[in-house]
């Protein structure tokens, strides 16, 4: 990317980081939630469901914080 201005290059890097982190987050949680059947309740919530959703909420909060830090001075 030698011909691109530094501001545009920085903006594109932030977009790529945002998209890739979102995809990683979604792929990991879909894989573990569906593969290990932790995202679905079978009658009543089990300990695996509770742990899965707790980790899901913590990583979602971390992802939102990461996006906030990534974009706060550049918007």
C-alpha cells in the first residue's frame, strides 16, 4: 500500500481489524455454542449453558470496549 495516504491506510486497517475481530468472535461462539450444544436449553438451563452465556457476555463486553478504544479518537 505504498501509494495510499497514511490517513486512508490507517482507516482501512481499523476497518479490517473491526471486521476480523467481529468474525472471530462470531465464529468462536457459534462453534462452541452449537458444537458443544451449550447455546441451547434442553428443558432447564445446565451449568454448561450458564458458563457459555457468561463467557459470551464477557467477551462481547471486551469486544465492544476494544471497538470503542479502536475508534474513539478517529471518528
